[in-house]
C-alpha cells in the first residue's frame, strides 16, 4: 500500500504542477518562468516531504506498538517508486533525442511537469530532434528530485520520532 501511495503522490504532484506551469509555458518572460518553476518544483518537494513524514511517523508507531523494526529496504523501495516515472521517461527521452525515430520531448515535459519551465529554458523547441545529448544530460538531475526530498525528509522524521 505504501508503494501505491508513493506512486500516486508523484502522479498527483505532476497534475498539480501542470495547472501551475501550463499557463506560464507560453510566456517569454524569464521571471514568470522562474516563478512558475519554483512553484511547481515546490509542489513536488512539499508533497514528497509530507509523504515522507507521514510514512516515518507510521513506521515509528508500528515499531513502538508491535516491535516491528523500520525496514530500510521498504524506504529504499519507496525512493525507487517515486523516481521510477521520471527515470523511465528520461531514458526514453535520451533514446528519442539520440536518433530514435519518435518524438518524445513534448510528452516528457508533461510527464515531468514540475520541471516543465526548466526544460523550456534548456530547449524551448518541443521536438526531440532539437535536443543535444548535453541538454538531455542537463535534465538528468531533475529525475532524482522527488527521491532526494523523500529520503531526506524520511531520515529526518525518523530521527525526530526516535528522539521523542
């Protein structure tokens, strides 16, 4: 159930980010694009932090009540789940940009909506053919944003719960 909840949280963050970023996507004003980027990335990060804190509290509650130790493997599994949509779509984008006979960049920006404005700053053309390998590699760190937010918040929350 935790894995499904984590996956659905990432999907929800993408949908919420679309509502914020789509109105600004056509703007040529860099300031508006940066504000949109901060807001949409903030949506993803806040949702991951919220999920991590709730998960950590539940894990610590189960540990106290039932003696069930917190599973590092389970937390790592959640990190993998929240990274999966972005990672798979990035691999497909790389294949598309390096000679694939399909155009994936438009869809990639929608799948990874929290960073849509960042991708538009890197390459505003919506075609995969316009992307260089360097540009696609520049997009790679965004794949790990949700995982980093979840892992950091979970670690801090578990430490906080155990110190009570």
